[in-house]
C-alpha cells in the first residue's frame, strides 16, 4: 500500500519537530520531543475544519430534514460564514443539496450512497460469517471473505480451520486479482465497463512460475470462471497453496464479494477439489447470495 504525504506539525518552542508515525491499527501515535517519545492519542490530531464538517452533516436528522445556514450556525455554535463554506463544499460533492424553494439545505444523494455502501459491507460480513464457519468445519480448511478495493482484492474476514499445518492468515491482505481465485471471480462477474478498466490496469506480475502473465490466457480463465461459477488458484499466488473461490451476488445480481477456501497443495489434490471443495464453496456462496437477496437463476446485470 502506498504511503501518502507525511503529516507535518509546527515544532514546539525550543524543541525539534515532532515525528508522527502512522502504524496500521495502532490506537495512538508517537511524537518525539528532544530524546523523549510520548504516546499521543489520535484525538490530538483532529483537524477541526473536518470535524465541523461532520458536525454539519450530523445536524440533519429525521425531525429536522432541512436546515438553513442561520439555524445550523446557532445549533453548532459556529460562525455563519464557516457554515456557509462547509455547506458549499458538501454541496459540490453531492452530500447536501439546496431546496430551491426555501433556500434551506438537506442531505444529498451522495450521503445516501455512502450509507448504503456501509450497510452492504456490514450486511455482507454478518450474513457470511455463519456460512464461513460451516464451510471451514466441513472441509477442515480455511475459509475467506474478500471484497474488491480499487485494483486489488482485499481479504475482509476469515475462519481458520483446525489443522496441524496452518495456512498463514490472509486477513487484511491486498492482492492483485490476476493471481488469485478470488480475483478471477471478481473479473468474471463484474460489469463490463469496470472489468475492462481493471484489466487495463493489471500488470500481470509473475508471483510464482504458475502465475498467468499472458492476457489472452487470463481472459480465457475469466470466461471459464463465469461459465463454471467458480475459479481456481493453482499455486499462482504462492507456491504450495491452492484456492477455490465463488461469487457472492446481491439482489441485482451484482458481485459484492467472494467466498473462498484455501489450503496446502498436498491437501487439495485435483480430485478433492473437483468432488468436495468446489461443490461446498459454491453451495455456501449461493446461500450467502440468497441471504443478500439474490434469487438463484435470475439474470445478472452486465
């Protein structure tokens, strides 16, 4: 994951500039003053203008669906000029809209879309967990839930099976789609414009000797995955590791995530994959899709 521009802070009087470390998942951060390291709470780094922006958004409630600049300034105890600037910014991004009749503001479509995106992921996590646990217990192999983030597959949840030889956790890992069963499933089941854009951005880096690095071969693999309803990773991401993945579809037939099972190659011979792993993964993925509102047999959006 690429790092953004470093955060800079004014140096304390007579001291060196503080050093800010952004560690993933860390509850706080460290600032160095002289030779001392002091742990600081993240609340110390709040940007107040951004904080006020969320105050404005959160002021719109069911009982007050529309608010004017003066009302908001009074509720939030902010200067009217500041409120107006915040509203103008939010309006430009679609998070609020102005009622042309009253001149008041209300939440915009983008706020709804953002809320819906959150609900979809929370829903996906909650409805998938029991099926993942069932799958891992049934096959005694690790089960994974993944979503697509930009040009990468992101592993959102996992259930580790009880095995003497354990596969390394994938939770929180980002991987290029071309070398994973999960990525191939996303490419097979996503809409055409998004698929074409993603394929154009893929570098097809060789991760192992088995990685597909030829675009034509990858396209054939994607077509096969779409026809079969699942995809395979034959030691293409990591040597000694195989994977089977199937799509999770929503009410509209759009892919929202993937369910997969992964294990050491010696525990996943081709016969076991065909006779046991694939049917189980596809069945559990279909059950999650059903809970997401997808009706098996209906057409998908292209």
